[in-house]
C-alpha cells in the first residue's frame, strides 16, 4: 500500500463505487503494464476487486475497492494523519 502508485490508485477508488481501467489509467498517467502490475498487487492483497467482461463487443475492466480494502485504506489514512500531526519533543 505504501507505493506512490498504489496510494494514488486507492485514493482514486476511494471516492467512487468503481472505475474503468482506461479512466484510472488516464487519471493517474500510468502505462498499461504498470497499472496492470499495481492492480495485481492490490488484488492479491484483497484491497481491490477486478471484474472483466464484454460490453458492446469491447473488453471492459472495472476496478473497485473491496469492502475490506476500503476499511483498511481508511485505517491507513487515519494512521498517516496521526503521524503527520505528531509532535516531536
């Protein structure tokens, strides 16, 4: 989750129900292989769910945060906020 690309993906998915692969790619400026690689890592960690299907004769890939992934990402953001606010003696 700590990778800048994975954080960007999770952040983009945080505010939507789901996103098309092409929309994510355009929004994040990642190459197809790099986005695929990062999504594979996130899927393996059960942070996202990927659905592939055909829509009007075109292959479509849709991505969404899994329920557990949404919860884990919110917890991660809370931890980051605590770290940022921490005062160093």
